[in-house]
């Protein structure tokens, strides 16, 4: 069964300025960026696939695909 994800942006910007609470899709000088958890995990996995081997994989003899899979599983634990 495939789970449908909400039609939500990867990032939202929350701005609390002078008692007003504003949510937008673009940053302002006073905003804080929030990212969807699933979007963050996928971006991190992409980075690991592209850069993992060149940073530490040679020292630990762990295939990059295994590292990415273990990382994704760990981050999705509840």
C-alpha cells in the first residue's frame, strides 16, 4: 500500500514579529525555516549517496547503500 503525502512544501518559514504569527513559503529577515522531516531525510540520503564514500567509507568498509539504508531506517524510527 502506497501512502499519499500531503501536498505540502518542503520548507515553511515562520515569522513571529510584534506578536503576529505569519507562515509563508519564502523567508524574511525575521523568519525561522522549518523543513518537512521526510524531505530532510531524503536530502540527507542523497548527500550520503553522493559524498559518503569520499569522506569515511574507505575506513569502515561499509557500502554506501547500506549506510544510507541504515540511516533512513534510524531516522524513521518512532
